[in-house]
C-alpha cells in the first residue's frame, strides 16, 4: 500500500504542475484575475458545507462564459436532439485494444484508480466506504458499455474524490447530478458540445484541477508517512 500512496502522490504532483503550467501561466491579465478570484473564493469557503466552494467556482466560470466567451448564436445552431449510435468493433479493434491498451493499463489502473480511491474513501468515510470489489465492478462495467457507443476509457479517480469532499460533497448524489447534466447536454446540444465546453474559462478549470490535486497530495503524503490527516477534517469542521 505505501507504493500505491507514492504513485498517487506522484500523479497528483504532476497534475498540479500541469494546471499551473498549461492553464495559469499562459493566461492573459483576465485569466490571472479569474485565478486570483477563484483562489479567494476557495480560501474563504474552504470546507464549508453550507456554501461549497465548488458551487462558487462553477457560478463564477458560468457567469464569465455567458457574458464574454460563449457564442450564443453558434450554440443555438447546434441545439437539437441526437442519440448515441451503436458502434461494433472489429476483431482487429478488439485485438489491438487488448494488447496495446488493456494489458499495459491494468497494473496502472489498479495502482492509480481502484486502490487509491478505496484508500481515500476509507480515510474520508470509514463507516460507509465502497469496497475494492464494488469499485472494480463499476470500473469494469463502465468500460464494457462505453465502447459500444463510441465512448473512451473511463476510470475512478481519487483526485476528484479528494476535491469534492472539502467542497461539501458527502453523498453519491453529486455524481448523479453532474452525470445527468452531461447526459442532457449530450442529447440536446451534441453538435455544440465543443462550443459549450470551450467557453468555460480555463483559469477557473485550472484552479479546480490544482485544488483537487493538492488535496490528493495531502492525503497521500500524510498517510504514506503514517500520520493521520485529522487536521484536514478539523479544518473543515471549523469552517462549517
């Protein structure tokens, strides 16, 4: 398990630097201003369950996109219903996916997706954490269904769990809500999905990624050193 913690720490560190290098540093003055406002909101609302910081960041990014970057005419043109089309992979596709993707990915998936997510869920929710078996089954089911509709591989992530928790999420309802939003957008705005996603300011997205990975870093490193991160939970309780 210490090896898993180290992999989790390394990935979190890499993604945190990615957020700064790719999204924040190249930004213009407006981007830096959005990043500063995002940092202030997260600092002010850190750990609050009444006013989650994630909702404040989403509201900030949505308002900015609606006022300055979203092309409403193009969005209206792309509106319309569309259903996923069934995709039947060929034997060559199945062989290539097995040899080039599934087998090399299996150790990394276990060490970076299933086991770290289980450990972090146990740290945060010791009385009702999902078992490794349940995480593995849902991971398998997602990847067995998605390819038949042209989907890409998906996985569980401890970084998202580490970020959602201090933002106020305590139930699986959060995943259902934003998963349902993606379904609605995909069905009703499929031709304009790229326009809608690209309108959201990258500086705010960077802060989401940076915040989530810093939280993941804290949990992985403290547990790796056998130090209980109770101060993280106490800080959340003090801000509620």
